[in-house]
């Protein structure tokens, strides 16, 4: 590039200031949609062209391989030359490069092996078993999280203060054994990459001096997401003297649950001398109405560095707020509305449905499937394809059919009960030779004594568990069967013991499976079953679950609506965005009030969600939501109340859906009838009816018209149930 000043072309004033700042420490507070990647790339180009730095003297650190590739590609296009040897990469990839180059100084074998999270978990399980540690009190995933958490804090086993705590002492002992096993086998996990590279530089002053002299400038993307170890690594590598440019946004720090420390971005200004701060506040993504609403929301956070997004673009439409009377109504509104937008010319791929909890996707997915709308789950699995759901369904299938080999293999050791792969292989071999199912081979082996010892005891306990679950399920409603199975198999407790959001999400998904079963028996499905409970309803439910897990997800290149959690949406943008479930206890999540700082992180997550929308934003919530298998009355989220009314518009109910009369509303305040069609009786709110299974009850609410109309009936002794008129066989009294 001949003209250095051309690097500054097409940048706004704040971007030019950040790009062309003299060598020195700089914090770029980059708001959502303000062009931070562009600034980083142009900053590197400026350092090379205007400041004369060699490409070998620049180190740029990102959080994802995708971001690193994009940065390198854009930089090469800007400068018109190949930059294969520039150090641009993730924290882990750069640490890996250092360890491969200096393996001897790092006390590693030359061909050390990197292990992923699954390999790490398998090793932890093996150590727990070999050391006769109770895996119920010390679940492998919890031990794995403890080890990773220690490494994120830069702590080796001998540095962890146990304060005389026996439980913590056992955790540290397992960490120590894990470390010794890795060292003997030349194994390095992801947390070890960074910790070992920090120790490499710390313990070899000459090597540290070499890299401090080599790198004349260090740049870091998404600085608000750095953890304790990453911040320490950067301080050591730069010696607090090598100039740094860090780019981040404290308002978008949403990963505290996995170790990110938002305070690092605040510490940078204090700890690195003569830091220049530049704010990128001009947004190139969203309308003015959306940005002003987001600014108003995030202003309720006390611990902020301060920043106000603005745009030179249009004011745009106000944010639409829809209050559904239940989660089904909310899902129908979302799908009906997005279909209208598609008819107006919006591509489905330009529409995103965001939610706080993974479990929320089930009702939305089923509504999309029912209406034939192609969709994809971004960064995750569809509801019935999630690991914990597949495990629960496998147990349920075994209740109906003990000879289901695939289901038995899936859960025979989930949660862990001491049945290893060798034992399962013996079962397989025996089943093949005798031409019987695994279940039969198991019973035969126990009967003739060929399966004995610890493995035999574990197999007997598994067989007894399945039989007991079957016996205990007799006479239970479908949702009660599923609730009983996920509790008594240990699945629920197993995932409760997982640390962080992942375990919580798995628990919520299992609880949503109970809700799905309750909804199924109340006729809220593709092909509602005839009245019935127990094995009949279970078989029908498992069939529908299999259908819902079929080929409904759109192909990768098909024009499809995008579904994702709010965490997955960070860094993305869509012309039309729906945020579902904006309710107290759901968003903000109920756990956020229990830990200091969590509520502010939840608000930052909401801010991230709002700023994903480019042109149109919908916020939806429900008055009644089925959570954990029960109907609960919900309050609108405080986040809605924190957005000034001038930016919001309430969407009224339309079409044939009418707002229900709630049970708490005085009788006679509103009279309403629901007409089921020619062959079905007309029913009124407050009318007594009889159901062939549930007995007598009173109609509380109603929605829709014709055979697909639904009524909520309060049954004596059975509670409230939603029923579809075309299948319910209700008799007026």
C-alpha cells in the first residue's frame, strides 16, 4: 500500500483515532455493531505501514479460530500480501505454538498429545475408579470442572488451600493424580496449554526476554472475556512494558459462568501505564429505536465504564411486546408473525428466535414443525436429540421393551454404575452366540453364575432398577412416569452435579421432557392419543418423540429460521429477532439472584440480545408457563420495565385466538363460548363437564375454534388440564 493514509479511508472519527494512535497502551471500548474487527485489522496494518513494525513483531490474540481466520484474511486483503507467519491466533493456539517450539524447556516430550474435553473426562473417570473414590459424591464431570477451574486460576494442586476441608482435600488429591498421569503419558489438556506456557515463560527468564523483545506490539480481541490465567499470561508476556491494544466491551461480558472476568477490562486502565481509552459508539447494525432501548436497559448496571450507542441511520419501528396467555400461545404468535414477515419478502435465514434456556426451544420447535417452517438450531442440538433427553427416552423404551438392545447399551452405565466396556462386550458376545437380546443374555449370565463379582453385582442392580421402574409406573400418568424415571435412574442428580450453565441446561431439559409429556396427554401434539395412561400413552409419546427427532431440521444451505440461546447469538446479527420468555425467573434466570454480580450479567445478556436485531425486534412472554412439569403464573421480566415505554408497542391478540379468562377473575365478568363444530357441543366458561378418564370438572379458559379448539378444565383430584375438543370427549353437565 503506497499511501499510508489510505488505511484510514472509510473509517469514522473514533475508528481513525483508535487505528492511528501512537505506539502505547490503548483500550478500545467497542460497542455492539461498531466495527471492532475492522479497527483491529486496520490497527495492525497501521502499525506495519506507518510505525514500520515487522509482521514478525506483531502478536494478535483472539478467542475463536473463526475470528483469527477472519482477521488474517482481511489483513492480507488490506495489505495485498501474504502474512502466513504473523502470529495471529487464539490463546490456546499461540500457547500450543510456544510449547511445541520449546518442549524441552517446558518439560514435555517432543510429541506430547493434546486431549480434548471427552478424553479428559474419560481419564478422570478412570482415576476415580482406580482409586476407589465414590463417584456419586465425586461425580467425574464435577472433578473435571474442578481441575479446569483451578488451571483457569493458575493453580497447581499444591497451591490450592483446602482449609482443612475433607471434600476439597479429596478433589485436590484427584487433581494431583490426574496431573501425574498426564505427565507420565505426555498428555496436555486445553487448560494445561496456557498454564504450562505461562510457567515456561516465567521459569525461563532468557526465553521471556526473547519474546518480550520480539513482540513490539500485542493486540487482544474480546478482552472482556479473558479469565484470570489469560490476563496473567498477557501481563507476563508483555512485561507490562510492551505496548498493547485491547478491544472489548464490558457491556457484553456474558461468560462469567465459565471463568471470564469482566473486571479485567477495568483493571487494564489502572494497571497498564498511560493507557489511552477510545470509545467506539457509532453503531452500523441497528435502528435508533433499538439502540436507545438497549442504552436505557444497560444503564441500570452500576459497574460500567460508560458508553452510549448511536446511529446515523433511521429511527425504525418500536420494539413489539407480546404477552401470551401461555407458552403455546407465545410460540404460535412467534411462528405466525415470522411467516407474515416471510410473505412480505424477508428470507427465513434473516430471522432469529433467541431464548435464555435451551429447554424453551421444545415448544417453539414443535410449532415450527407443525406449521411446516424450516429451522435450524445454531450451536446446539434439537430438543429430542440432546444427550440427556436421548438417555431419558432410552430408559423409557426399556420399560416397554427390554429387548431394545440400542437403548440398553446407551444407558447401562449412565449414570456410571461400574459396568465397563469389557463387561458390555462380554454381554454382546454372549447375546450373539445364543441369538438372544442383551437383556436376556444379562439374565442368563446372572442365573448361571458366569456374570459375577463387582460386574455381576452392578448388572444385577441395573436389571433390578429397570424392573422396579416398570412396577412403580403402574397406574401413574404419563408425565408422572417420566418424572419418576429421570429421578430414580439418577439422571437428574447426575446433571445437577455438573458445574455451570451446561449442567443447569441439562436439568432444565429433563424437566421440560416432563412438561412435554403433560402437554401430550392434554392433546397439544400432532396426533393426540385417545384417552389413556400408562404404557399406551408412553408408547404413543415415544413414537411422537421419534418423529420430532426425525428429518425436520433444515438442510445446511436451506433458507431456514435460526434458533439459538442468547449466549450463542453473541457476535451475530439478524434483520428480524424474537426474544422469547422475557419473564422473571426465566430471564433474568432464577439463579441470577443467588450470586453477586449475576443479575448484572443477565442484564448484559439481554443487552446483547437486543443489539442482535437490525430492523425489527419482538420481545415475548407468557402469563402461564409450564416449568418443571407444572403450570406456573409468570411475571413479565424487570428488563421489560427497564425499557422506557416510548420504545415499546404492545401487540394485541389477533385472529381466532382470544385472551382467556383466568381462574382468579370474578365470575360473570366476561361470558364466552367455545364452539367445537357441528359434531361437538358448544361449551361456556364456568360450565361443568365430564371427561371419561379425569371425571367431572369446570371449564376455566378457552382458545380457538372448531375441533382444534382447546379448553382448560379444572378436574376434582386431577388438577387443571388443557384438552383439545376434537379428542377430549367432554360431556356437558
